[in-house]
């Protein structure tokens, strides 16, 4: 009897469990068995998302090189496959650059205490720009006991993998076989100065007027310490500072005549320090405590010009600076002479806090891409601010005057400004199946808590975006009758929003209804109508059911009168059949 009771209890429990599980199983089976063939009938080839490369952003604290690069090219440091047409390198005298392969790499390390190695790709534009500078540095440094070498990473893939080469060019400095990334600018002078500091004392003595005149003639930026002794604590502090600042040459002297030539009063209390630049602000005198930290802060704050002219050559000095707050003037060349002096006067108030930059908007190579990045159009003058730490942009209203710039910069540094986001004009009509989103209507459309929203961030020049467009339009046509779903797109080159961060084009994001305070979901799925549909079915907050439309055959009228058919024919013919 007891065993029979146990049997009944077990049977009842089993029944209850099955009754709970079976509905969910049937629901899943129903979804899996849903007839989606009508979606597939209108599709092209299925494209796996993994096969579509994305653009890499430039570092968050850098402006883009170009707003209209091909989507298959890389960013500031290029990554990707070689181009189909072989690159024909220009003739460069690189006889002093050692060519390394797997066969001689170990010997190079073993036989040289110091060395520099560039991993490059023949098709890489940045490598091509570096080549003449690298060759010139190799020639100048060969007498210093430092060899510069290069490795074609497209041929020596094992070496590239061993040294974690993920972008081109990748440059390492080697000391006794141990390698560290080269951190300074990619030009001859920067490379030579940086290496000499690594292998030498970092500071040079100036004892004669002839030496002083040679230095002042040949160097664009120099720091000179006027000391009581060329050895000892004062010299040690200066040398230690030199090691921290790769792009400035440091000198020291005890000679009063040399000090005078460097614009230091020979009778001044020692130690004294001066920074000389070939800029509007030519002379900067140090008046702090003569210790490494204070000297370094002084030189860092004053080494850049009051206003840096933005170019590919000056970009590294801007982006590699420890000062990440930037103030930018946008203007055409013909009006820049009127406004640069205004910015220079304001820049004196914020040395060490802001880098002030002039961007020539009518320079197609370097100015226009930056203007596009900041949403600046026209001739200017226009003032923008940029925070490299969080990549936020800010716009100044009003005329470009000293007082307006001063007030704007103060508010910027104090964190009192509201970020600026680019936006196209809001469309007058937005009745298409794929809704057009711009920066200024993003909240209204995408962040509507009552809607599940699929958003494509695209670029007009992006080939993959153009390839996706027919599929995306077809998806929107199929889903047009589902009020809880919005299929949308946004031009990521002219519109921005803090919720729409794009790592490349196209970027697909999903914003579930009722969850807009959270970050959107990345749509990591195949790029067919069926793939998108299944993704939406799985992740939409509001359930929906798509039914295949019943189309009326053209040659077999239904029981409805011919007049009713004719009434609807114009509207039906204007819509593409599912």
C-alpha cells in the first residue's frame, strides 16, 4: 500500500512538471517551425557578419585622418589586407637601414646592444611616409652605435606574431634584446633625439659661444640650464627631466656669455632655466623650484606654440601631449591672420591646461577632415573645444573675440559646458519604411520607450553599407505593419549621439523597448532578412507575429467588385510586393 501511494505521488509530480515544461517547449518549437520561406524568397546571398570588416577608430583622443576613407582601409595605424595592385615604392636612400628576416633577426639582437626595428607593410601609407625619415635617422645614428632595421611583416609573419604586431608601422627600441614601443613622433629629428637620450646622458654641455650659436641656429626648441656646476644635484635634476621629455634637447652651461646669448641674465641667481622656441612666444623663463617634477611641468606647459597650426606633421605633438584639453579655431587661410592673434592672446592664460590649435578649413588634406569631424562648415571663424579623455566636443557661440574665448575656455575647463553633437537637419517628412534618424531627432525616435528599435549607423561612401541597403529595406517592408517595431538608419559621418557609438560602418545596434536607459545591444548576427527577423523575434521586448501577406493574383480577381479592385490598384502598385 505504501509503495502504491509513493507511485501515485511520483506520478502526480511528473504530471505537474510536464504540464509546466511542455508549453514552453511547444512555444519554442512554434518559433523554430515558423515558416519563413516567404522572407527568403526575396533575398540575395547570405553574408556572414564576420566576413565584413569594420573600420577601426582612431585613438579616442585623436581627430580622424579623413572623413572619407574607404571602409577597407585602416585608421591612424593601418590594419588590413594588402591591396590588389602592388605598391610601387618611391626611390629612398635607405642603405643604412638593416633588412631583417627570420634568418638574421637573432644575430641582429645578439650583436647590438641598442637597436630600433620597424615592422611595416609595403602598402601601408603611414609606413611610406615614415620611410625617408627613418632612413635619414639611420644614417645620422650609425656613428652612434645604434642600428635601425626594418621587417616586412607581410613576409615575416612569424616574427610579426612573436612581437605582437597588430598595426603598421610598429616600432620597437631594443636594449640588450628587450624591446619597448617607440613613443615619440615619426620624423628624423624626433627619432634621433629620442634615441640619443636613451643611450646617452640626456643632457649636453655648452662651453663656448661657437657651440651656443650653432645650437641656436640649428634647433627649433631648446632648454638651457645655467648652473653652478656641470656635475652634481642641479645637473642630475636637469638630466632626469630630459629623460622624461623626448622631443626637447636639454643643455647646461656655467659660462655667463653663453647664458647671455640664451637670454639669461648672467647675474641671475643660479640655477636658472630658459626654454627657447621659434614661435610668437620665443622665450620662456622658469621661476620654480629646480627639481625634476617642476621643470618637467614647466617645459611641457610651454614647449608647444601658443597656437599650433594643425597638420599631419604637428598632429603627434598634439595627441601625444599629456594635455588632453584642446581649443580649436577653424577658419580659412585668408581670414586666419585676423583671428590667430586673438587666440594667441587668450592662449597665454591657459598654458599647461589647454592646447590651442588653428585648423585651416580650406586645406583639403588636413584641415577639411578635422572640420568635418567637428561639424564645422563654411569659412569660419568658428571655435570648438575637445576633451581627449572622453572624446567630447563643445561649441562656442558668439563672435571670436578675446573675452568670448576666455569665458568659453574657463567654462570648458570647469566642466560647465554641454557637449555638442553633430546633426543633419530633421527631415521634413519621414514616411519611408526605414526611418531617417539624425542627431536632433535621435531621442524622439530611437529612445522612445514604447518601441523596439533596430538602428543602422552607416556612411554614404561605405561599400558594405550600400550592399546591405536592399536587405535592410526589404526587412523594413516586411515589418512595416508592426507598430511596436522601428527600423531606422543614421548617417554616422554627419550625426552623433552619446548612445550611438560606432566602431565602424555599418554598425548595427538594437534598442529594446522599456530599456533605453541601458546601452544598446550590438547586433552580432548574419545580415539577411531572416537573420535580422530572428534576432528581433528573440530580443524584442514587445512580442510580435509576422504573417505572410496574401497577395491577389493579377489574372484571378476575387469576389470583390472590379471597381473596388481598381480603386486600390494605384496604392497597391506603388508598394513592392512582399
